C-alpha cells in the first residue's frame, strides 16, 4: 500500500494513503479533540471541534474528514485553531444546561472536558434556549434533548451497528433534534433498547437510567468481564459500588467493540435479585434447608451414581446455562459425556 509523508506540528509522520489527518495525528501521539467522531462509525465532520490549520488552505478543515496528502503541513494547536475550538465550545454551551454538578455524566463528559481544557467558563453567546421535557418513559434509557449537541453519533450507531435506523435528525435550524419517526419517544418506536446509542453519546443527552440513579462516575469501580448471556463472548465493564453491580458500560471489546444487546447491557438485575440462590439447598422432610457445598455435592454425586447404576446413562440428562462462560459449558459437556456417559445435554440459551 502506498504511503504518504506529512508534517504535523513540526513532526514528520508517514501513514498509508487515504488516512485522515485526525488518524495520522493520533498515530503520532498528537491530540486533537473530537465530539462527533468515532472510529467505529462513518466519519461525519459535523461538530467541527477537530479543525486544524493546513498550510495552503484558506479555511480550517475538519481533520476527521480530511485526507492526508504528500508534503502536507498541519498545525493542530495554532492560535487560529484554538480560537475556533473555543468559539465552538461557547456556541455549544449557549444552548446547554449548566447543571454539571447534578448531571449523571459529570466527570465523564467530553464537552465538560474540552470546556475545562480550553478555559471556557461560561457561554460566550446568548439567545433562545431549548426546553424539551426529559424522556424517561422506558425502563432503560433517559433522554434529555436539552443536552444533545447534535453530534449524530447515536444516529449512526443505530444505523451502522444495530441496523435499526430508529432515530434520525428532524426539523431544521434551531429546531433540529434527534428523534424517532413522527417525533415519538423511544418507547413508542421500534427501538430494541440495545443501548449502543448510550455508549457513544459524548454528553449527558443519553444515560442508562438505573446507573444514573445508583452512582456518580467517580464512585464506581469498573471490572472488565465477559457477558454470560450467550456464546458470543462480548466484553464489557461491570460498574461496582459498595460491592454491588449497579450498571454495565461498554469497553473496547475484542469481539464486540462497544456494541452490546439489551440483555448484556441492561440484564444484570439477576445478580443481586433476592430470589437468587447463593447457598446449596437440600430438601429434608419436604422442606429445603441450607447445606454446605461438600454435603450437597456428595449428595448429588451419590444420586447420579445410583441412577446410572440402576437405569443406565441414558436415564440422565444435563441442562446447562447460557449465563455460564464457554469454558464452563465445555466442562459441563465433558462431565455429561465422559463422566455420566450420556449425550442427553441441552442448554437454556434460547431466551
């Protein structure tokens, strides 16, 4: 593949032809802020926060949609670039609620980060502001369109990752908003509540309802694990507070990227459900009583052994769980076939 050499902030960078200026800069460890860009989504160039100065160009182009050329000289932090970015942040804040202290994304908001980075303490412009009602009529997602910056990432995630095209831009000018067809709510649409729009939202416009209510960003410990619902092996972060799982957030999983289904992202209620068994139970005199693991395992082994001896291996069957890992289900399969001597094994993955 042909390569292109250019200069970014005085540093020579060689990248494959067709690379964007943004990706070239990032490959060289040079930071450029973005709001609408996502490496898993189609480049859009809508927020303009990634503008750079390129010698020979009259305007400041968006680096996420500008392809490198040989000999190109790029400045990512010139006075003109910094001023343009500050103005963009001021414009966004002019129609954005100033409730960072009570927002569920406080400490994990890109707009907040960039306002701090560029020293923007207050909106630089005044005028009409939106006043949309907060949408929380579904069990999983809270939508606050007053905080939406129209980056379009949720639109592209729904179309390109989930393939549903539930939301898109509606109306024009100041009245532009992201909404399902006929300006309905998510609950009134065909949304499957995968939450992939929540995963890509850079601000507080889309938030996971239970996690938002349970903890603030800095109160949770993130523990990376594998989703137990099916054999795909999606990776995500469990959000843990005070020893309890209070939510699930996407990470850069090798199998799934940041995409998750509704069960993987929101189906964690069983972990601390009061009906979940946490200790072995043995029925004595018609009543289940708690027992130790050794006693319970010995009882099960004895029962299985006596049935196999009296009626044969085909009298036994094994039902495995989709909430176990692939490795655990493999061991269950080996146990059924090698120990019990039966091929009567099934699973509960058809949820």
